[in-house]
């Protein structure tokens, strides 16, 4: 029978809150406040403090041997290329799909930012 996870047995296995300093805090002040509030509440609930980590440093120290790129941000660009622009996506859509979206936006103006 699988173990049921509770706060008590979760803390017994060495729970940590990992705080990636490469990405936090963010440039968005409101987003940073929200994240900080969440982490502070989580620290209080679990009775533990966050552990600050640098993913870039960890990558340099222990990247896979077959990967040549030592900069994590550059490596992630090759694994996850940037998303195409909205204009490029629209150019690749079949014409009838573009027409359907225009019709949908006329009927439901609140959906405009979704397409």
C-alpha cells in the first residue's frame, strides 16, 4: 500500500524549500511580493528556512559529460528555443483558421488577447 503523504512524514524525509537565486527575485515588483509572501508562509508552515541555490553554478559543477555548453542559460536556449512571435504564428495558420478567430473575436471581444 502506498504511503500517504502528510505534513509530519513529509518533514521526516528532509524537506527543503529551494530558492533559485538565478530567477528570484523577479523584475516585476508585484510578482516578487507575491512569491516572497508565499515562501514566507511556507517557511512558517513547515518550520524550515529556504535554501538559496544557483542553478547556473550547479550546472557548471555537474552538467552531463556529453553537453559542451557550460552556461545554463545558453544551453536552455538550444533545448527550448524561443517561441515564435504572434505574427509568425498567424502567418503559419491556415486562412480559414484566421477567419474563424476573427469571427470569434467579433462575437466575444473579451477573448481578443487570447489569439
